[in-house]
C-alpha cells in the first residue's frame, strides 16, 4: 500500500472522528456538569438523523437551502426534547445512585429506539448531500468526498466554539462552577437548576447536530444510535469523563483507528480484518482504563 | 429589624442541631455569633440562607418570610453568604470566580464592580488570571468575600472568616470589615476568635450545643469573664 493511500484513509478517519467528536462532546459535557452518563444520548442523535431525513423529504433534495434548514431546525428540536427529558426525569436522579441513573437512561434508550422504529420503520435511509458538498476533491490522485472535508472543518469549529463558550463566557463559568460546588453557586444567587437544564440542552443540541451531519454522511438505520453511544462511551472513557479536549483526542483516535485497522490488518494477512477492527474501541478503552483510569485528559476523582 | 430569626430548629438527618435559636440583627449593625467548634454557628447561618432549612421556626428578612426558600432566591433578596471553607471554584480563574458572583448582570446600579474590588484587594488584581485552586488561604478568604460582594448584598453572613489566617491577614480582614460597615452592609459574623469579634462587632450572641446562651452588647460581654470562660475558649 502506498503512503498516499494511508494518508487518504487518515483524512477519512479524521472526518469520521470529527463527527464522533460532535456527538461525544455533548455526552461528556453533560457528564461533566451533571454527573450523569446519558446513555440515551445515542438515541437522541438517531432521532436527529431521522428528523433530518423527514425534513429533507419536504424540500428539494440536495439543495443548499434544505441542508441549512436541517442544520438550523433539527438540533434545536433535539434540544427541546432534551429540555422535556431533563425537566421531567433527569433532575430527579442527579443525587441518586449510579444504578438508578443507569436504569433510567437505559430505559430511555429502549423507549426512544422503539419510538423511532414506530415512526420511521426499520429500512435504512439516506439524505441527499447538498450539491456543493456532493462531489469530491482530488487528493494525490484519489477522490476525497467533499462532504468528508466539510465535516473535517466543522469539527474544529465546534471544538473552538465549545472552548470559547466554556472558558470565555459567563455561561461557561457557571457550568464549570457547577461541577465543583453547586450549592455554593446557588447561595451566590445563581439558579443552578437552570444551568443544569441549559447544559443538558446544549448536549442534546450537539447530538442533534451530529445526527443531521450523519444523515448525509452514510446510511441511517435503527442501529446507529446504539452503535454511536458505544463509540461515544469509548471516546469519553479514553479522553477522560467530562473533558471536552479529551473527547476531541479520543474521537480522533477512534475515528482513525477504525478506518486504518481493517486495512492494516488485511495487509499483514489477517482473516476477516474488518471484524477484528470492530474490537478497537473496546481494546483502546480497556488499555486506557488499565494505564490511566481517569482518561488521557481527565483528573482522578476526589 | 433587617433579619429576624425566630425559634428555629434545624436537623441534619435525624440529629437535632439547633434548638429554638432566635436572633435579631438591625440594619447597619455588625453582630457576632460566638461559640466553640461544633456549637452550631455554621448551621445557624446555613439555616438562614436556606442551605439547610429549619424544620420549625421562621426566618424573616426585611419583613419577608424566607423560611425554606431556595438559596438562590434568598441571595437575590440581598442576603450574601460567605462559606467557612471558602469554596473557591478551583478550576476558575480569580476573575471568573468574581464573574460568577456577579448575579445582577449588567445592572448599572451595582456598587461592587471589578474596579472597586481590585482597589480594596490589589492582590486579587495581580492574581486575576490565576486558577482559584492555586491561591493561599488568605487570598482565598479575600476572594470568597469579594465574590459574594459582587452580588451586591445588603446583608452579609460571614462564617468564621478569621479561621486559619495569619495575624497580619486577620488585621487586613478586620479593616475590610470596617469598610463594609461604612458601606452600610449589615453583617452577621460567626467567630471563635473573641478578640477579633470584640473589635469589630456591635452586639454578640453566644451559641452552645445548639442553644443561644447569651446575648448582649459587646461592652457587656467584654466585662463578663464568667460567660467568656464558660462558653468560649478564653
Ligand atoms: N453535614 C452534617 N451532618 C451531620 N451533622 C453535622 C453536619 N454538619 C455539622 N454537624 C453537626 O452539627 C453540629 C454543629 O455544627 P456546626 O454548625 O458546623 O458548628 P460550628 O460551625 O459552630 O463549628 C456539630 O455537632 C456537628 O457535628
Ligand atoms: Mg462552623
């Protein structure tokens, strides 16, 4: 295999990783502030993808306009669903034991996934890419999908936006203060419940954005929620729970790993290489948990 | 009467901590709540703030019944709380810690701006970009008071501010308490440091095992060696 080919795969892997980051950053943000791992995050991402699909049917396929409408409408809709879930369910379990939190979010996974099945059925769907992103750019003689390059640019923009929000705005200060001492923050006159609700909504917005981007990236079906939540979980464990920077690094590692490994393994003669590559996220997670249990960017628990 | 606490009983789970505690603070006064370790000072202040709401009794602030009100609403009425353990947000810079206390947003009527805080605490200005977790005890104490002031309270609950501070810092703290008094901020202070309290307070209460055992003017307490010996470690 040529160096160019691996470079090509690297870029595809990075764009996959960026897509993963957009979703995983929401999961890690919610965990960081609310201390709950929302396993239903993947289901919300899937709902976002299917909503984008339904919306695309109402408009001219492949138009720039419809792509923008999807990007503008779907993530806020998922954030609103997040608002309802947080207000009615999640805020009751922040101080509960982990088992209860796990049961609630897992129950939500089952409910939401079945809802998707009811509404959209089991067939795989896809959304036509907008024309200007549908082609490919030539890269060392190989055709690199423009859409992948696009996602490769959106990812860092989201990372930068999140960083600025967390470290340069009052909203970010409030979120980071909530992580340490919510009661103290409340006594300072801050409505901490609202900070938590907003954080949860932002996390869901990111899941929705990931869903929209995914709907034009590859086929979507009923399995993508579960598939993505597992990858996201691996990402946040590798990067460190609650760390957005860690989620970025973790996503890129996973994205590049699952793109590279099948080729790499096949080239050294491993049978069924793509199946072996599926193990990669878990293997990485296991290695990190053994070597550095709090993740690459995380901090040991107090 | 700006603050009126009437016969409150407060519990941590099943353990009864405060027994019919009553106290009153007039506008503009500085009142000290003295007592040994574990006497119930922190619990009293937390009960007023709504952090550990009393089971019975009432807390009135400026005529409003605030018993059982959530802390952020109590704070927005003008009651500021400065925790004993300082609770500086470790991952936030000094400036961000102050920002978080600035609950009135861009309200033009605010008295405590960054400039004024930095004028009184030049050290905080030097440290503006340092993370809260990397401050000394004295710096943390100044920051925790400054952070609460950013919300422009008219009434300040100060929980054992002199605890664990070097004598020079305690003197600075005393000077700043005088500044706040001049600004017209009412203060309810909890302390074990009798000398410090006698210097800055107008009136005193003594709490022991969750009961109020003494109340009176500072002058009377100063003369009352019997009471001081009985309830305070002097
Ligand atoms: N979170 C808590 N749970 C149970 N008991 C507590 C708690 N906090 C304080 N106490 C008890 O309440 C009593 C009063 O404590 P506190 O108000 O902190 O006293 P002080 O501030 O005067 O030192 C003590 O006996 C202490 O052991
Ligand atoms: Mg105390």
